[in-house]
């Protein structure tokens, strides 16, 4: 019964978190967004004390149920391990192995050092929620969208508009490669050894594993009923049960309850031993205080279609300009705040309806999202990224606040401007500027009838990128946006 309850909750959590990364309509976050906010590392970076305390208390009460129910990367490993155990000869394929404590704590110390030192790009490579987010947004999301486009194609020919086609494109090759490598490594480890990654590499698993040593409720082996058949050890995907000596490594046990179902002699149970109560309660309180003190101190590329302007001239794609300062989404407030809180989970990238957010390819900020305006611009009425961010790297803002927040400023490049290069009037940037920051003035000051060129009022410009995106100049826009290290309001 306990195992069925655990499996049901795990499936619900896994599907909910996955749908957050797949949904391109923006409708599911209203109901499912909390599943991202209760992930351990995002809650910690967002200083969500309530969630962190609840997760710590839950671990001290029943052990590492977070890893087997709430964490999507953990559930993904369980699914892969289940597929690897198909067949009668493979159902009992595991075995007890000693804890690799030096590796677990070595990785954990390095992870904490990266967080404290502001190297969140490196720490995000190991963070379980961020790792799964990259897998979902780079591998699962394209498949989901292609299926949607197939249904849209069929529906269109049936005169139905139940589905609509959406564009599938590769946002960042480095991030895609990292997602593929991460999936392969974790997938192979799960296929061969179950929860190997969780119990040797994952820093969240190491921390919660330390706390679970002092949990109030545990898995216990009744030595009087056990006949040392070893089935529990061969069934345990965490490799933490030594059936021959009736020992369980509680730091690696993820409370999957598989061993209880496997044992046909009723020798394994879930509960509390009365003689341990006083000592374990005190140890649990000490562990909680230690935790509080320590942390207080510290997919594939879609083929490009040939586009023409109605005649035979090919429309060139825009080329990303070289910016001195990257552009961060409104709500980030400053580059320092954003770098310290962003885990590069790609949730904001997945839900951006305007296709302006993409993972950075810069080594210093690798995988962290930034704005680029080749495919769209940051519409003032959209606050989707700030609504979904679980770490407060992009803090929630209103439409009014976003419309007055300066995330960058436009810069005019004379040599690319159509009136200068082709001798024809344009003014596209000024017509589409939502803040009225661009004014068209005569190119020749002595001739009011001469062709007009844009002049940017930097104080009014909010850096939305409408001018850069809608500029007809190709491949380089005649006007582009430079980011601001610290955002401000006018």
C-alpha cells in the first residue's frame, strides 16, 4: 500500500513538472507552478524558508521521500531503472555496495563552494532540478511540439483549429549538448545501477541523505523473521540494504518501499523502534540546527525553410550582434543578483512566447538565459518569465513595472541603416517603439525634406528590442540593444 501511494504521488509530480517545460500556451503554470517552487535548490536560492523547513522536517520524519516523489530527476531514474529491469531474469538485478562517502561529500563541498563563490553555472551542472529542466526543454519539448504540429497539420485539413503550429528551433547548441550528455550519463547509470547518480553525485541527495540518518520513521529488518535470502538487497535500486547482516544505509535509502513488497516473510517493515526514540530525536534536532547554520553561512535542429519576400529574393536571417553587456529579462534587477540565483533550469526559456530568451553560450554565464531579438522582441505586456521563475532570479513584476523598466538601450548603426545604404525612407524602428524613445530626424539638417534617420532617447528606451527585431536591414540590424548591468526605472 505504501509503495502504491508513493508511486502515485511520484507520477503526479513528475508529469506536473514535465508539463511546465512542455507547455507553450502559458496556461498550466497557474495550476502547476508550485511544483517547481517546492524543488529544494530553487526554494533555497529564493529564500523560501517555509518550503525549505517543510522539506527538512519531512526528511527528518520519514527519510528521503523528496528524492523518490518530488524530485523529477529521481523519478526519471526510476523510470529508466524500471525499463532496465523488464524480464523475469532482470527483476532482481541489484546488490549491496558500500557507500562512496569520499565521492559524495567531495562533490557536495565543491557544489557549495561554487554556490558561495557565485559560480552558479558550474553548480547548475549538478543540481537535479536544473539538470532535468535542461533535459525536458531541450529533448522532450521539441518532440512534444513536433507531435503538436502533426496534429495541427491533420486538424487544418479537417477544417479544425483545435491545434495550431508552433516553431521548433535550437536555442543553444552548447546547452543542447550538455542536456544530451547529462541524459546519457544519468540514463546509463540508472539503467545499470538504479540510483547510482543520486547516491554518489547529487548534492541534494547527499544533504538529505545526511538528515535521513536521523529520521523518525525508517525501514527496519526483523532478524527473527529474515531467512537471509537476499531478495531485498537484489531489489534495492539504492544498493543500501545488506540483507546478510540486516543493515540498511539510511543515508542512501530513498524510501521507495520496493523491499517491503519484495519480502515474502514479513521481515521488512516501515516504522519506529521504541528504544531509539530519545536518542534519534536529539540527533534529529542537532542535524536540523547544523543544516540551518551551514546554509546561513553560505531538440534536434529543425531544418530551415527557405523564405522569400514574395518574389525571388531570399530573406536573410538576422545575425546576433556583439553586445558589450548581455540583456537580462525584466525582474532580474541586476547581473549580480541574476548570476547568484539562476540555476539554468531553462523553465523561463521554455515558456517564453516571444522566443527572445535563450541559453547563453558565453562560458562565464553558460546556460543561463539572456535576451536576443533575432526571432522576436520582449513585449511589454508579457511577464511570463517572472511568473514561472522558482528561484527569484527573475522576480515577479507587474505589466506596469515592466513597461517602465530599462533593461538596456538602443544603439543606432549608421552604416546598416536603409535610408543611408539604399536611399529610401524607412522609420520602422520609430513606428514600432512602444515607449516612444525613437524620433526620426532629417539626415541633412539643412534640408528638412531629406530622408530621415532615427535618434534614440536613451532615457525613454526600455530595451525591449522591438526596433532591433523589426529593422528590415539584413543580416545585421541598423539598430540593436545594449544591456544594462543594473536595471532602472524611468
